[in-house]
C-alpha cells in the first residue's frame, strides 16, 4: 500500500501537529528576538556616538578657547590638545582639527589676541586688543605637528625607505584638505617629504622660507599668487596633478631641481627675482613660462621636456638657442611614453 494511504493514529497525528506548531512559533520567536537585540544595539551605538560627540565637542571647545589666549604658552597647549583629539578619535575628527589649525594660521594672529572663533578680540571701545606674546612659537608648533602627520612611509624604486612614518596610518593627515590660502608664515615652513593626497590650497600664501623638498602632491597643487620672501625649495618634489604657480613671486632663490611635473605646469607671469633652477626636472605634459619677470637667468641643465607636447610649451621671455631644438639651453626632449611602456606604466594623456 502506498505510504500516502497509510492511516496514522489520530493521537499521533495530533502530537505531530503540536510539535510542528511549536517549532514554527519558536522560529518566529527567535527571529523576533534577533530583531529586538539588533535594534537595542543600534540604539546603544547611537547613544554611545552622541556621548562621544559631546565629549569631543567639549574638548574641542576647550582647546579653541586656549588658542584664543593672549599667552603663547596657552595657545601652544591648545594646539597639542587639538592634535591629541585627532590622534585619539581619528576618522573625521582629523579633518575637523586640520580645519581649525588652518583657520588659525590664516587669521591675523601676529598682532592681535583671538577669541574662541579665531577672530580678533575687541575691547569695550571697539578697538582691537594687542596680543601679549609673539605667535612665532605657536606657528612652529602647528607646522611641526602637521609635518609629523604628513610624512607617510615612502620607498624608492629599489625598495629603500626614504620617508619614515612616525604615527599610525589612521593618524596621518595626508588625506585631509589643507586650506592655507593667504596665510602669512613668519617661520620656516618645513614640509619636506610630506604627502598631500588632497589638493592643498596655498593660493596667495606668504612664505618667509618654504621648504617642500621631496614633497609628493598626489592631486593638483595651487601656489598661484604665493609669495616667497627668501628660499623656495621644491627640489625633488613630485607633482602628480597640475601645478599652478601663476603670478607667484619668488623674491629669493627658487629651486625646482629634480622635480617631476606629471601634468600641466603653470609658471605664467611669475616673478623670479634671483632666477630659478630647474636642473634635472621633468615636465611630462605642457608647461607655460610666458611673461616671466626675472633679473637673472634660468638653469635648465639636463631638464627633460615631453616631446609629444612641443607645441604646448611657452617660453617668452626665456631665450631659446638656435642649436637646441626649440628648448632653453641645457634642456632636452624626452619620449616619456616609451619610458613608461618599458616600466609598464602610463603617461598622463
């Protein structure tokens, strides 16, 4: 007799139905339990985040209040307090701290005391309150903590370490945006061998001495209208994006020896008071050197220009010898496409 025609004992059949029902109810209950627990964890996580945000906000406000002090030692303590917040809480707090420090550096901090918003303090008569201490030490402190957190580990083609990293990966500020346009620096800006993964804004910035030796700019770099009162050191700098120095003013020596310009380089209407060195530099895309005001000559010895962009270069008023194939004295044409093909890489265009 087929199994579907077998007759079950009514008592057994009832027991089976009860077992099935209990199993189903148990499954539903388990799912409901998991949903409830998930919701509880979500609510606990949100509450924990709110509490964390309140804690950080309190610490940030306290540090900003320190930055508004008329005592340099208190302002320095505020810088370290903000840095500790970025190092401890990491994530988006890093950008928040960078924004505050950049805002401070852009402020008129050399002559006046600042409030918690980074604005000059006024007395009852509406006059600006003079700061009791000079700000150079505070500036140096900010530049130092920035430098430490922009030095990302880097190796050369042979695998040799050329930049040693001193903080954890998630404490680096390389991926943060640095807005330092029109800031005025009174100390040496030492950002040697730094890495900027976002576009740093140095447009209209005033440097006493800018040292960007070996710095890597992963995106565009904006130094338009910047002013360098003394040395501008960009030796071995790597510009992976467009490099804009249009209308910049180099009152001292400008050294771009060994620098690499992967994309367009703009030196249009730049003032080189003491001349410029591009010895051994590489221009892999177009470059504009038109209408440069300079009292001294340029050095393009062993400088390489991409021959694919012969028609995209502007040299006025740099003299071009008749016997150097349309290039400044000492410069040579280079087929970078052929070189990249050998290395398995690609050119910019």
